[in-house]
């Protein structure tokens, strides 16, 4: 069976990765546009680099949780592709082989001159760290106002899926939210979220639970 898994911040929250924004709209005390837009980077690159250095350190201090491992186990019997809005590598660390990162990856950086020049990066990144062509490196993150390069690949995966699992995302943020429109009419959808934004129907099974509880239940059903 071909299974597409759409994951958001909720799947990593239980590992200790903070969700995208606090209730006051601030992200670690910053206005989101200050640290997650090309304009913010142009205006104050040091603040932006420091912000992602802190995120990178935090990511390296946490581990995958039960939900990540359960999704990796699905690969034993099914053709699974994970499409994540998360920039962490917890799916990969848990053993998932096919992961599409819609919003980039925290443990990678890229050249500000050539966006195809991408490097693995676990250290702090500073002004003056340059690519082989002597251009400043930046976090390999899709910022507000930038294209989401993997969205078409993700849409193709959803289009071919027999089952779709949605975990820890409200599916309210575009373009990721639009992916569900590509689902086949007969694809079964499993939605795992403590506060589900959609209702159960013949086509949709809702698990109103946190990821570590709900995901293993879905995996058990599918295996």
C-alpha cells in the first residue's frame, strides 16, 4: 500500500521541539518576519543567524519520540513517504527513509548566491561563513515569501497514495494545506491531533490524541 504521511509541529512537540509560534504570535520572543523572511535576513543577518544557531543546538539535544518511530515501522510493510512541514531531522533519525521537507532543513545551509549549493551543517553559522564561490551561507529554510520547491513533488505523492495520515498539523497553512485536495476519492484519511480541526466521516478517521498515542494506533490498523 502507498501511504503519504503529512506531519507538522505537533509530531515533534513531544520531543521538546517548540511549536512554531506562541499564543502571542512571537517565535522565541521574535516577530516571525524578523527571523523568517528574506527582508529580515537582509536587515539584520546576525540576529537571524543567531536565532537558527539556537534552534540547531536545541534540535541536537532532543530525540525522536514514539510517533516518529511508529511511522518508521510502517515502512516494514508499506511504501511510505513522509511529507513534513518540520525542519528537524527526527523522522530520519527514527529510521524513515523517504522524507520530503517542505520548509527546508535546520541541519543544512545553502549559498545565498546559488540555492542549489546545499551543505550539511551542525555547527553555528556566522556572518563570514561562505560557500566555495565566496558567497555568504544562510539557513536552508523556506522563509515567508519564498517558493516552496518541494510542493509539486509532495502533490504527486499524495495523488498516488491509498492512505493518508495527517499528524500534528491543522492543515490550515498553505501551500501545505492544499495537498489534501490531491487525494484520490477512495483514499482513506487518518487525522491525529489533540484538537482536530476536521470532523470524522466515512472517508476520515479522527484520533483526537497527541501524536505519541494516536500514531501507533493508526500504524496498528494499517499493519
